[in-house]
């Protein structure tokens, strides 16, 4: 069976584990592995993790676009939902700023 990390370098799994350690501090979550990604849910998905060969692409769900140079792409998916693409290539990319965005996304799905 395929799994999302099968084509990734071992460092990508380490990044994912570090990221998830932070995400789990937000509260109750559900982790749903898919064929090419992992959906992190709190009532609804607030984070999509897309493992690539050398990095993780994160899709953070918010109600307004995240204004930051770290956001590679923002896509409006409905009237009040945005997907914000952030690339994590090293442990240094897992910053308090990123955690703030994840907390915002988690809180959005709590309401």
C-alpha cells in the first residue's frame, strides 16, 4: 500500500514528527493519512501536510489570507475559507509564527 512518505527522504519524516509534536499541543486532533498527504482535523481539516522528496508543503486553512512572504500561494476555496501554502524544508522553518497560524486554523475549526 502506498503511504504519503514513501518517496520522501528520511529528513522529511523527522520534520513531520517535529511539526506534529507542536500540532498535538493545540488540543484534540484526528490524523488521517491519505495516499499522498496527511489531513489533520479538529472537527474539520485545518491542516494538510503534503510530503515531498526533500520538504513538507503545508496547506493551512484560515478565514482570511495569511499575509507573509513565507506563504507561497493562497487560494480562496469558499466565501470564508483560504488555503495557504507554506513550505517546511528544515527544522528552523517550524517557527512561533508558523505555530500561530496553525493555532488560528485549529481555533477556526473549533467554532
